[in-house]
């Protein structure tokens, strides 16, 4: 037994309790008692204690005697323990027995029970006191009895001789089922101190671990820790050594989304935690903070949110990312609202010839954006001068017709980056592209330079198609009395000629002219070969840009592999002259490249639904192919013809064009009637209805899909721009060099028809297209140039000027008085009399 303490002495500390823990028995007696307790006996005792049965359970206990003390084996927290009869009475919640034992020997309150656990092959020995057992029970009266008897509220459950966790931990965890709020409130009223366990977790961590059952306990513990000044250090700990309670609760996964939001502290640290671990909780958390009057300004959110956090949110939960983007946008600070207020109305009409051309192919703008190096609406009151970019925004846009606008600035700097666009392309929902900030980002990069690449590709495609058509026309030139095959043989797969550009030294015969075309004029091959080299350089720049971005795997897609194939095929067309297969493939590729232009939103809204139909037609196409195969197989069995091409041709013409064979017998004719009726009436109509339905759905989704496509093109543009010089020319000289590049290509083509040597023409075309390529990626406003860490200039911020949709005025509802019975009868009488008079007038 323990030593008696004086009445005036304070309760011993945890270290004293540890020293006294094994004084009452030896190691051999503890091992003998634990081994003598069978599994069935422990389970029976444990279940009896949980049912709070008042009967004496000594028949289910194994008892030993050491130093005149009775020892009891019991089960607690799924561990076999060895303690005293006081521990057994507390575990059974037997208040009278507990009171009797304490009256006989008050020192038993400090005697400890022991247990053994195994962790990673290492046996660990632990111990605790009766107060720990009472904290896990449901009897508040029993707990209050132990507290009145001066039980140590700072007593610790030990592990390997070290203090592990306190009474509050035991009460909150309560053997894994969650403690009762009344028990926790009783301990807090008695000033039980919250202390961290060996892992650094406070009782508040355990409450989040338990989950929804501890919602009220979380509130009690948070209030107590706030009074002690511990709450901020625990919930705002960003060192990473110990997880915050909210992080611990999300990791355990025992709390619902609503419970997490309700339990989370209304701080920016919680917002950061939700953003990194549970983005789906962010909208509810922000709405709750706003309803409680504790919303966060964008300046504060930016301190806890980085570009990488935004990208992760866009990839993992794009539907929630719009809420985060709204939190990053805020009204700008106006330095001098008297002399230079923030505009409330702007005109969105075209103010230059470039905007006029753009509005011809695209809807009228509803969002303007600028990307300056400041986030305030500044004004120098001494010099009465505003920053230059204010004039660029307001110039020509304050004259009628004007529209009401809202002006917001994104407080996250340098948001125009390849990382953000890569995350947008990985978003799982197209609705994020309807956000005003996302539209501003795409519009800034697209109309800042990405559209120039689209225009260049369209120009090169049209010129290449023109040269291919003229080349084919000259190949089919009839030479004298020869045939077209002879002309093709003379050409040998070579280039193009213009009839007016032939030298005068040639004779008047067409044979000499065709031989000149075949041997000298190969400008179509050279032009397409030069473009193939430029396209291959394009792909190498994109791959290098992804490597610099740290996302080299993102380059390996079907679209990029297809682009490499097209570039290699164009180079092969120049090297392997005379290959009909390569020429046919290039003709098809060049015609379909016309569908890739994206500078016209009006045109793409009509083309995209058609090009996207293939995604929804696969099931119906499978059904139609099965029907064609079935009818073809049956036709093959009925006719004594080879499958290819006779039977297949007859079956195809029968099913598609309803073309009946003239020599079919009676059985074949009946089968043909049935096949045509079944295929034309059933399968084709189903296929057509599926096409109509898919077209309607794709037409509805086309605007958002077009924004996603433009976002992908902007990402490709930004990735390639990282590997090209972007400040070679001034804004004025950029237009000059672009026009020079196109002019040089046209002059080279014309010169090639007049005998200009082919190698020199190839070099000139390659240089001209390369110069145009550099001009397309020129960053005149430093929009997408990566900011260096040592750049002394301030970062850039995105400003969004958006049209406010006018609120439609409601027409006031005019109440219609209900007529009385007398009025109604008069109305009926008048109506009848009027009807009679009209009938009399009609008769007369």
C-alpha cells in the first residue's frame, strides 16, 4: 500500500505517482495475475461494467494478495489491467462501494493500476489512477466523489514510465466512443488542466479525432483553452511539427462536412487548412463566416493563399475554386476620390480599327482587363496626375453609350502564369471558365499574343492549300498528244508553275513547259517543308517549356503526338518527292486544319458542336456497324460472290442507297426489302435522332468548351514563350517585321516560278516563317514574362472591369377586384341582351 500523507499536504504530482506505481507488488506477481485472467473472464467483467450493473462481480475477478492488499484484474480500453478493488468499483460505477473503500483507506485513491502493451515488438508498461477510469464512465456523481476526495486532476496515464496523457484526454476519448459533455464539463469546472500528450496533442485534438459525437465537447474545450490563453497557440500553429486540431479531424475522417465547418475556428488558418485538405468545405465555411460577420478581406486571404494553393484547388475541386477566386477579388483602394474617383460607367464600343475587326468575328466585349504593377487607384494630388495606364483604360471609353460597371482587382500577384493555366486546363468542370477573373486571364493572354499564332497558322494553311491545288493542276497538264499519266511521270512529284512565269527560251510545246515544272519549280514542296520545320521547332519549344515548368509528362498527349506526326509528314513531303500517299495525307490534313482556327468565337460556336459530336455517337455507331455486318454476312451466304469487293459493295449500296441488284431471285429480293426497311426505318432513324440530341447538348455546352479550348491554346503559348526572346522589337517595329515576313514569303513564291533556285527559296521561306514565329511570341507589355526574384519593380495585378447586368423592372401587379354576385348577374344579363341584339341585327 501507499504511504499515508498528512492532511495539510497537497496531492502528489504525477512524478510521485509514477514512483509509487509498483510499490505494492512485484513483477512476478503482476505477471501471474494477468496471465490467470482468462479472456472470457475479462470480457464478462468489461461488459458488466459497461452495463453499470450494481451487483458485486467478485466472482468474475481474479484476485491476489500482496502486502495485505486485494488486487483485481479488469479490462479497460481493450487492455488487461491489474489494480485494486477501488479500481474495480470505479469501473463498475458502484458509488457506495467506492465511498466505503475510500472511507476505510483514503490513500487507495492514489494507487495505480498497471497494464502492458506491445508496439513494434517492444513491450511497453503503463499505469493510471482511479480518476482516469471514472473519466471514461458515465456517472457524474462518481466523478464528483473522487474530486471531493482530492483525486489528482493532473494525474497522468504513463507509458514506459513517461507521462502520456491526462484526465481530460481520457474523458474526451472515453475508450474510443467519445466522452459525455457532462463529464468533460465537470472536469473543466474542477479546473482540470489541458496538457499535451507524448505526440503533442491536446484534448482538443482528441475531440476532433472522435468526430461528430464530440461536437459539444469541442466547444467546451475551446472555451476553456481560450480562458487559459492556449487556444491561439494550438489552433494557429503553422510550424508543421504538430497538426492543428482541424487538420487532425480532417485526417481522421470521422466528421461530416457540416460538422467540420461548424467546429472550425473562424480564422484564415482554417481557410488555408480547408483549401489544402478539404476544398469542398470552403464555400460553406466562407458563407458561415460572412453570416457571423467575420468575413475575410482579400488582402488577408492573399497572405495565406499562394499560386500553388490556387492551382491545387483548381485541379482537385474546380467547382469550389470559383469561391476562392471571389475571395481574391476586391474593390481597389482609391487614393483621392475627390479629384480622381473610380469610374462607374464605361463604353464598350470599338475604339480602334483592331477592335472593329475583332468585333466582326466575336461577340461584343463585356469584360475589360488591365495588368498594371499596382493594385490601388492612385493619383498624385500635388502634380494632379494619374498613372499612364489610367489614361489607356479611360481614353475614348467615357463617351456615350456607356454602361454601368464594377471594378475589382485580384490581390494575388503575378496570376498570369503557365502554372495557373495548366491548372485551369486540368479542371474537371467547365463552369469555372464562366468566372469573370478566368475570362480576364484568358482574354489577356489570348488577345495579348496567342491569337497571332492562330492567324499565322491560318495564313500558312491557306497558302499551302493554294500551292497544293496549283501543283495538282500543273501535274494534270496535257502535253501535246501525250496522256495525263505521261505528264505525271514527267513531273516526278515536283512543284508548281505559273504559265505566265515561264522563260521565253522555252519552246512553244507544252512538253518543254511541263518538264520545266517537274525539274525546277518545287515551291509547294519547299513551302510545306519549311512549315514542317517550323512546326517541329514549335513542338520542341513546347517540350522544353514543360520541362522548365516541371511538368514534362503533360506534353505526352495524343494532340502533341499528332502535331509531331504532321510536322514530320510535311518534311517528308519535301524530301520524298513523288509519293502519292504522303501528298494525299497532306491534302486531308491541310483541309481539316482550317477547322482549328479559334480567333472567331461566332464561327467556333457553330463548328464546335459538329466537331464534338463524335464523343456521343460511339454507341449508336456500334449498333449501326453491327447491323451492317449482320446484313452483309447474310448477303454473303445467299450469293456465290467473294466478300470483297463484290458482296460488300452490294450490301453497302443496298443498305445506304437502297440500290437493288437486277439479278436477285425471289428470296434475295424479299431479303433486300426486309433489310432496307429495317435499316432505313429503324437503325438510320435512331442514328439521326441521336445526332440531333447530341448536337443540341453540345450546342449548349459549346461556349464553355470554347473557353477551355482557348485556355489550352493560351497554356501552349505561355509554355513556348518561356523559351523564346520576348523583347527584341518595339511595339511599332513588331507590326513592320510581321508584314515583312508575310511579304518575303509571297515574293519567294513568285520568284520560284521565275527560276529562283530551289535551295535558296527554301532558306528564304524558312527564315521568313521563323521571323514571323518570333514576332508572334513578342511580349510588348510584359504580360507573361516570368518575374525574376531580383526584379526591383512591384508585381503585377489583374484588374477586371465588368458590365453590371441591368435589373429588369417588374410591372406592378394590378389586383383585379372580385365581382359581387349582383354585379356578376347583371353582367350575365347584359351579355345575353347584347347577344340577342346582335342576332337580331344579323337577321335583319
